């Protein structure tokens, strides 16, 4: 009995530590609290959306890598329902420092009690460049992420859904002046 309790406790600690480690490098994709952002802000604001082909996620975490001197990721939490397209599209608004950047990869993570740990896959081989300017809002587009494609033909595709995305962001974050978004 003590041996079984020890295994369960150890597994719980490992699982909890893994979840904390995976989450520690990521920033929220769209804060639920009102955001502060004005033309006088030192940083810029990167906005857009990520769409998946179905409501059923293949992974627990989707971490999009934002390249800079120090890499940072933003997470799409598929355990929550997205804001558009019957829950398949997730909006993001992330404060970023001034400069030229790119989204260059996606890290997919699965955490399983049955496997006693986590499983990660990194998908790269694409580049979505963007420029952040002081006090400006930059719309990057709609990233269509096809994690259902078994042939791996086109996993990442960029679409322009400017009006749809900005109209939705205006509703969710009304404290921001959205009139000067750069498409």
C-alpha cells in the first residue's frame, strides 16, 4: 500500500512540475482583464488569430514561438473555447518590444498521466515576419494551423481576416483604440 501511494505521489509531483515548466515560458495570448495600450506606449502590440480545422485538439498545449534576442512563446489553450468560428479560432494580443521579428515554429505538448510525463513535438520550417513599432498595433493575420493533416502537406497557412479579427478584438478589449491598427 505504501509503495502504491509513493508511486501516485511521485507521479503527481512530476506531472505538476512538468505543467509548471511548460507554462513558465509562455505568455497569455489574450488577457481577460482590460489591457492598457496607447500611442505613448514604449512597446507595440501584436494582434491576430489562430484557427484550427476542428474543435478536437490533438495536443494539450500549442506554443507559438516569437523570435527575438530572448525567445518567447504565446500559448493557445485548446481546453478553452476559441472566440470565433464555433470555438475553433483564438484571438491574440501581445505586447512586444520594438523591432523586426518572426513566428518561426510551434511547440506542441501533451501531458499524460498514463505516460508519466510529457510529450513534445516542434513544427518549424516556416516564417511569419512582422515589425513592431513603438505605440503601434500590428495585425499579423490569421494563422491556420492544421494539426489534423496526416500527410503534413500544409500545416501552417497565413490568411488575412483583418476586419473579422479586429471587430472581435474591439468587443473583447474595448479599452484599446483600435482605429490605427496596421494591416
